[in-house]
C-alpha cells in the first residue's frame, strides 16, 4: 500500500460528505506540503479551484492567511504533528482572506491528524473552519487578545526590567489610585510612590495612562 493510495482513499472518504458539514473542510497533505482537498464551500469563498490550490503548495498559507497572527496557531499545528495522535484535536482563531474583495475575515478552526503514512508518520491533516460573524462580540475579543499578545512580545524587555514593587505601582495606577492612595496601601511615603511613578514612565518609555494600561493588560496585571 502506497502513500498515494492512502491519500486517495481518505480524500474520497471525506469528500463524500464534506459539503454537508457546517463550515469549510480542508485536508492538508504533509508529504507534499499542499492542500489535498477543500470542500466546495471553501473553494467558492476563496474564489479558486482545487488544482490551483494544490499548485500553490506552501504558498497557500501566504496567499490566504494573515502572517501577523500565525504565531498564535502555527505552534499548535506543530505540536499536533509531533504528537502524531489520531485522537488529538487543536482549535484556534485565524484570519482568512476570503470574499469578493479578498479581505481578511475571522474563522474558528479545529484540526486533527486523520491519516499516517506507510512509515507511521503524519500524512493528512483535517481542518474544519467556521466563519465568525463580524458583528459578534467574539470577533472583537479575539482581536484584542491578539493585539495584547503582539504588544507583549514587542515590549517584554521593558516590562522585565521592572521591580516587583514597580509592577505593584503600575497596577495601582491603571486601577485609578492616586499617589497618596498608593503610598498608604503599600506602606511607603508619597515621595517614594511618586518616584516609582517616574521610574515606570522612564523604564517603559511611556507618557500617558493609556500606554501604562497597555502594559498592565498585556502582562496580566489587571
């Protein structure tokens, strides 16, 4: 039995009912690093054909997905391959370039390994992707989380330089406490509390309360 035979059999099996499922069904071929199959709904959304998708090879990801948030789900897919477990599933949000204007739209996707090759290694990955209503509050929450993660990675060095006391003061500032309130709660003098405020702005290179709030949210201080 060859890998091509295994692929052909599994594609036939999935394709027989794929268009009955909610969402888009995609099978990714790990052997050739390409899309092996996509349900009719998905092809219509992308405005393409299966032969064109296969011809893209790994370029499929660059063509249709937002690279700025790939770091959120790519590690999960690598973990899925490493586990090589047919019962293990990962889920994630991703932005896909779909629609007549080829603009990015949010999808909730779930992936699992559905076939191993003749040597027992991952061969076919099955993903079911469901679009999310742009007006949904979930869409806004996902975007906020992604923005916070991006901010965290870009500013980790500055935050790591803060002392534990400075982080306490940062949290207090963002929660609206005054200098005197911070001093009283932390059992320090108002002068010391004000010094911490100045050091925070200097170390984090910020000027506004909004910027301080970005740090507090991204690093889970509030």
